[in-house]
């Protein structure tokens, strides 16, 4: 899961709780396989070259992919605690910057990857801004690979999610966070506040010890949701169709989708991985080229 957005108060705590996160909030082999395949295919098409990689966030699983030259891989994150406690590589490889305003040259990235991070940016401006940034920094024939968290086609009500929880039909907190967050979101534009997720669950459960006993969950696992308490952060869950519109249409055709993978694990339908390839220059690059030609 990536990290970004205006979540300064939440992420130091998340860094300390990182090892408690699991699928679908952290990538597993079913999520990494399409990224590994895309990396292998890019290398096959560019014989002898090691791709210049960019990881949005500090996801360890993405760093540990078989990059031909890990030294050519950078990450970008804004939180020192995430860099210090979660990033497994050299801290010098991590840029402390906003994803939407990266200190990188045009066409300086061959493969950009983000695991579950798009929803951390507001919609539509923040997410569209990221795609415009990627359109500028990704090189021709370069790839953008994103695992998304998308709302279900048929929206669930909060009562439905809570009933499933109390019936023992939700496997763990990782699934609960996504299902409850998506049910609470009125629209992608408004998103959902993390504190609202926490309060909804707390009000329904009446406290963690009783709920943990009822569900058979370890109290430490359940109480990890306290990272959401009083958090000012919001998540913005957007449909795959909307993501494709931002990635392809809003960048005037800079990218085309060349791959799509839906994992078979629990909630996999909400966690598709998209592979986008840069097929033409970005609108900004076109304007700059025209200006240079004058």
C-alpha cells in the first residue's frame, strides 16, 4: 500500500504498525506477478538496459522485485517515519516530495509503480495531477503500473458490512477497512474520512475487547484501527473507468492500457492491477517542443 496525501498525523503510527498489515492492503504474490511480468517484458524489449524505476511510496515488496539494477530505482514519499521504518533500501534512494510535483526530468523514468496509493490523493484534482506528472516523467514506451482499490460495482450499505462482520463473514481488519471505507464513501469526490471509519466501527462494536472476543481476532490486530482515530486524512476510492479516463483521456492519449490483472484472493475484484504504456508525448512536452521550434 502506498502512502501520500495530507496524512501527516496518521503515517508515523502506520509506520510502526506496518508489519500488521496484510492482503489486500499489502501486496502478495498475486499482485506482484503482473508487475514482475511487465518488468521482464520491458527488459526483453530493451536488451542490455536496466530500467530507471520509480516507486510511489516505500512499499518493500516493490523494491524487492527483480530489478536488473536496484541502484537505478528511486522511491518517493513525504514521511520520514515511513522511509526510516518501512523502506528496505538505501534512504538516499528516496525522494521526499509530493507525488504531483516530482523533482525529476522529463522522460527520466522507465517504469513507475504504485501499490494501492492512488486513493490517497483527492479526486479528481489530485489523482489527475498525478497522471499529468507521470505523463511528463515517464519515457516513451515506459510503463505505469498501478494496483487500485476500487469500489464494488454494487455499492454495499454500512449496515450490510457491519452485519457481515458480526456474522464472522469478514476475514480480518485488512478486509474490513476497505469494505467499511467504501461503504461509507458517499462519492469519490467527497471521499471518506479515516476518523469516520473508526467511529462507525467503534460505535457499532462498543469497544474492542468484546468485539475481538466475538470475532476471534487478536486484540492487537483489531486495535490497529486506532491509527484512524482523529485522523484528518481522507481516502478517495475511484472506479477503474474513472482511473482510465484520468490516465488516458485527460493526458490526451499519452498512455494506453496494455495489461489488466484481477487477483483471485478475497476482495480481489476491488484490487485490480493496471499496466499503462506511454505511447506519445505528454501535452506539456508537445507545447514545449512547439515553443522550441519557434
